[in-house]
C-alpha cells in the first residue's frame, strides 16, 4: 500500500514521457483516452492512499535510504490525510478537466496532455512530499507546466502577457523559496521537514530562521495569490483555457496555502511557537482578511466573466488564509472542508463559463447579456454555483465556513463571522448578478459603460457549438454534485478534524518519521450551531440583495443608483493598480516581501 | 577565505550590476556570459567542480546561444514589420 | 505611473535586501559549513556506492527523486517552448515562402570549422557523461557540452540546419522524451527489483565505468535528456517555421 | 569578512530584482532574472564551503579527507539546469510576442481591458 505514494507521481510522469516518445504517431483520441485513464488511475491511487493513511502518517523513503542515527539522508514522502486528500482532490479535478477538454478544438495532442499530466504530478507530489528541496522541485514542475498551459493560446496578446507575468512573478517566488531553503539548511543542516523541526526544537529561533521562514512563506503566498502578490492571477486566469482554469482555480492557489501550513506545522512551529504564534497569527489573519475583502470587491466591478471569477478565487484564497492562519486544529479542519466545497463550486463556475465561451463566443457580461437564455442546464448550474459560494446551508462551502467561524470565535475574534458573511455575500452577489445578466437578461444591457470589446472574449475553439457536448456537461454536473455532496455528509467534518488533529501535531509527525510511533486518536467536531445557519443564510440573502441592487439600481431609485456609482468610482483606483505590467507587479511583490520580512522580524525575532 | 576568492566574488558583484545596467541585449548577453564564467571560477574555488562545469556549459554556452538566437529572431520580426509599414 | 513603481519597488528591494543581509550576518562564518547530513552522505559514498563522486551519488542516488523531478521540469519546459513557438495553420503558407526566400547562409569556412569541431567535442561529452560517478561531470555537463557541439553545426551553417532539423527535430524530441522516460524507468527498476522506488538495484562494485550501480545509467539518461532538450530549444528558436511541418 | 560571500549573494539578489522592476525590455528582464538566480548559486555554495576542504570527489584523496558539503552542490546543480529551462520558456514567450505584436517592452503594451 505504501508504494502508492511514489506511484501517484511516477505514473503520470512516465505516461507523459511515453506520450512524448510517441508524439509523432499518436492521434488525438489515443492521447485523450490515455490521459484520462492516467488521471483516473492517479485518483484511485490517491484515494487508496488516503484510506491507507487513516489518522496517522505514511512515510516513504525513496531509494530505501532510511534515516541513520536520526539523520534523514534520503528524500521522503510524508503523507498525512490532509495531503493525501488534497492530492486526491487535484486528481479528481484533473480527470474532469481532461474529460471536459476532449472536445476542445485547437488542443495539440499529445503535448497538451503531457503538460496536464506533469502539472498534476507536480501538484500531487507537492502535497505528499516531506522534504523542503523536493517540494521546491515539484513546485517548479507545477509552475513550468502552468506557464505553458496559460500561454497556450498564442494567437492572443493577452495570453502571452498573462503567461509572462505568471512566469516572471512565480520565478521570483521560486528564487525566494530557494534562498529560504539555503538559509534553513545553513542553520539546521537538514532538508527533511521533520528533521528541521527536530533541530529547531533544540536550537530555538533566531533571525536566520525568521527570514528563511518569511521567504518560504512569501513564495507560497505568491503561488496562492494573496494581496499584494495576487496581480498575476487575474491576468493568467482570464486567458487560460477553461479546463486549465478549473485546475488553477480549484486547486493551485490552495496548494500554495497548504505549503504554508505544512512547513509551519511540520518544520517551523517548534522554533516559532508558542511565543510567536499570536504574532504570526495576526499577520496571516490580517493578510487573509484584506485579500478576501479586496478580491470580493474587485469581483463586483469586473465585467469579464473569467476575470470576475479570478477575483472570486482571490477572495476565497484570503478566506482560506484566514482559516489556516488561525494556526489551530479546527481552523485547519474548517479550511480543508471549505477548500473542497468551494473548490468544486469555483471549478463548476469556470466550467460553465467555458461552455458559454464555446457556445456564444464571448465572456463579457454585457456582451452576453440575455444570450444565455436557451442554456437552461448551464444557467441552473451557474446560479447553483453562485448560491453555493455564498455559503448556502447546508451544502459544501457552508460546512467549511461555519467551522472557520467557530474556530475564529474560539480565538476571540468576534468580528469575524459578520465580516466573512459580508465577504461571501459580495462574491456570491458578483456571480449571481453575472448569471442574471447573462442567463435572464436582467438589468441594463448596454449602458454608457465601456464595451468589453477585448480579444479575450473570442471563443477558445475558433468555432462555436450549437449544442453543449456531453463531455463538457457531464464534468460540470459532477462538479455541482461534488460541491453539494461535500457538505451533505457531516461525517466529513469529523474526518477533517481528525486529519487536522494529526496535521498540527508536530511531535506526532516527527515520531512517524523517525520512529517511536504514537497513537493518534480520532477527533470529532461540533455540528454547526444555530448562528452558523443565521450567518450563512444571511450571506445568501445579502448576496441576492446586492446582486439585485446592482441590476436594478435605476429602477430602485436615485439613492441606489448613486450608491452603485460611488462603489464603482471608489473601486476605480484599485482596479487601475492591475496594470498588466510585470514591472509593477514585481515592485508590489518586493514591497510585500519587504513588509512581511519587517513584520516577522519585529514580532518573531 | 583567500584574497583570490574575495577578488573574484567582487568581480561577480560588479559584473552582475553591469548586466542589470546594460540595455543593449547583445552586449548584455556577452556580459551574462562573463558573469557565468566568473561564477564558474568561484565554484572551482569553493571546491565545486561539478557545478562549475555545469555553469560553464549552460551559463556560457547554452543560455547565451539561446539568447542570441532569440535576439536575431526578434530583430527579424522587427525588420519585417518595418518592411510592411513601408 | 512609472515613478510610483520605482518608489514602491525601490523601497521593497531595500527592505528585502536589508532583511536578507541581516539574516546572512547571523549565518555561520564562511568556511565552516560542515553539517552532519553532508558528512554522512560524503562518508557513505565510497563504501556504499563504490562511486567516488559524492555529488553524483547525492544527485542520482541519495536524492535521486529530486533529479527525476528536475529532469521533468526540463522536459516539460521544452514541450512548453514547442507549444509556445508553434505556428498556427493559417500562417503556414506565408512562412513557407519565407523559407524559400532565405536560402543558404553562413560562410563555407565556418561550416567546415563547425563540422570539424563536432567529433572531438562529442567524444569529450561522452567521456564526461560516462565518468560521472567517478570524476567531476556527468549527465548534465556532458549533455550540455554535446548540445554545444551540435549547436555549433546549426549556427555554423544555416543551410545545413534547414536540411538537418527538418528530419532531426522529431528525433530530438524523442531523445528528450527517452531521457526523461529512462530516469523514471530506473526508478521503477528499483521498485521492482529492490522494493523501493529509485532504489539503487544494480550491483555497485563492478569495476570500471559501471561502478555505482544505477548512477552511470542515470547519467546517460540525463545526458540524453539535457542534450535533446537544449537542442530542441535551440532548433525551435533557430527556425520556428520548422514547427509547421511537424504538427 | 567572514560573511562576504553571503553579502555578494544579497547584492546580486538586490540588483537583479531591481533590474526586473525597472526593465523596459523582456530580454533585459530575463537577464536580470538570471542575476537573481546567480545569487542563489553563490549563497548555496558558500553555505557548504569548508576551509581547507577539498571537492567531495574521492579520487586520489583519502576517504577520511576533509571535504566540502556535497548536498548543497547537488542542489545547485539542479538549480543550474532550472536556469536553462526558465530562460528557454521565457524566450519562447517573448519571441512569440515579438512575432505577433512587434514589441518586447513590458510597458509599451496597450492593454485592451473590459
């Protein structure tokens, strides 16, 4: 069973290489079938791995290099339930994305499939790896595949720009990561997370460790697209193919956050906790809330559907950073449930937009105004997605959100549940309003605002379908089922709490790696309380109200109109910051890392 | 640390700055090659012959070659565009 | 706009550099970089792997999976370059006429010089790859040097290039993919023969070049991969028109 | 002087990052990224250096000899190859951009936004 961990990474890689050897003779159909089957096999392996891991850890030493005299000399995959679960989620999204893309015209077989498979291998491996440098390598594998996938539509200037921005910013992130690794290695002489933790438990904290931690966290924040490292994201998501967006939005950002939690709880916690915990928590929570609020507000003023969803994604990254940044067991548990439920919902929305693009040849809300009326199933899925991301009880995102609310209340952050309610209401409103415009033709069609006449709105397939292919519809429905299903079963919450219990327990982790196994019990979580229902239902109602305000401000009255206009004017300076120029983004990145370093040094050093 | 290593490291710092300050792509590529060469010397000096060899092969041959080819391509595109305009 | 960027960026760079420098002053003094991990690995190289190059042992044995991942980074980056530099169908005809107009280029002398250099450099590359487990060098270095040799022909005479790359581009891709596949297959070999992925499953104590078990084989795979990958990139950049004939 | 090599790494990182921010040409930007990457090589190798140590290659030296750290060298080796991939990918994007849109200035881009 334990062989599953390396195989989940090696099998997609070997298939990608074999597709490369046969690229001259392989047809599109063969590549499609092979890629879907490989992703499905990876899914099966990761699920089996998840079951095998249970509440503990499964450690796999590559090359048979077990630790000697307490020193890890090889590379290990150290698989916990959260890592395996995230890996399984990634593989599931990949299966759906590959099925979804079988009818895409302009997909170059088998190169596209090779890129998708290595992208998956990188993400899955990153979730499983327990070695800092190995994480770096897989992180790079993920980035490099993503660059090519984002720049895929080379005939569009925006695609090349999006890919360049993504590449440059993420490469800087990779260098920060590497410098962090160098500093950690200089201080601890270790690359294995558990060993770093063990060494730091004796050596304690110092400035080298604080800066190293800052740099590594910055690299992950860049990948996760937390403000002010988020600029690349909207450019990249706006141009990537819909099936690629499914993965980017559903999983890649979350993987960055997983990286932060993983390195903190497995390696750095012994040095930082307990004196530094509250300071670090404050930093992460604040960054999370700013990101969540900013992303949601930007989503409301975006016309371009994919860009709007990109900002919704940023908003939720902020919420997840908040949840994980509570640095507590229930925060991690809630976040992992929320990531699943919300990941399905966001992927669902991107799948709907991809179908719209292929049917109607546009992604601007105003250009699509009312043209989506005939697409009943897509409309229903899109509205369901909008309600789900505003945390409609009792489905997937609701469960996660209520767990995060509870975790925040436990830490005395009383202002958080109402704030999160407003944030999810804003995101939900953006989606619902877009849906009402596109599918129902509500609101003004072409007002004095700019026409979204950009090239990004052209169809991905160069020709339009007059009906939705089943291979696109089925994954969409599956994503909807997933988003609903995650919350429908409360056993999920207990599983996540058990997994999180292990995840945050650094000594259990060390014991699993270096022997001296400890018994890990199951943990359970409290069912959502009445006020969770109130907050989440409130978010849904608020979302509908804000959407209506946006749609019918003219009919409601002058006051409403003025309010909407003021909101747009108020957001304009922030919108202007998203210039699409890589130099601006790099400047924001530098300042972000600098401020983070200053804060960490002052509070943790 | 001996004086030689300190000297070469200083040169690396200076050439690194020059690479950033140079605007002409061809001259910059050449300076990039010089930087790699100096880095290779540093790597030999800190007893890393494997890395030094890699840096020599990749930093002074492969990467400049790619860059020069790309510069050529880009100039070709620019020339063709100007042709079209006339 | 630009001034704002320079102020923000300048401040940011100053802060980051200050933090980084501050961390560096807390590091051990230069020249005292001994770690138990490094020492154990260095000590284990000769007795356990019969190899003399500890760096090669780390790269291909102790931490072989890192190299596997990194080979795939190279592999997929080249696939990415091919994707990004592809010509679209509508452009093909225009490109073809452009090729015809280009004709042969490069002087006779440079072509002969390049061709003459290839043989010795290729032998040197093969030597470096083969001795990777013993002396400095190995797959990365040898592959890159081999690439340099072949690239010399490419650049030496563009005429030759047009003839050779048309037929060899596919083979370059395949060499690249074979190298990448070779390394995973070695990993699977360890799994099947010794029970752990990437376990060194070949007898290490054979004398001569075969010392070190899988290390020489991994070096060959990496050499193939690096040479194939870099040459593909050079070929793509040299003449992206060629792509249209392959898709 | 005992931290001089580390400070060179810091310097390279700083000037390279500044160059990326200040760049008016994608080719220039790629070279600046390479300067940033050079910083990582210098840092990693300096960390593993041991005074009077030899290269970790046991040919003609005793297996008990003092050697420098092979781990950081292996990491740097990986890093050097990553450099080639980064350059290749970015050049692919830049060449395609210049072919289609005739500009390689990140700031000259006239962005058509909704």
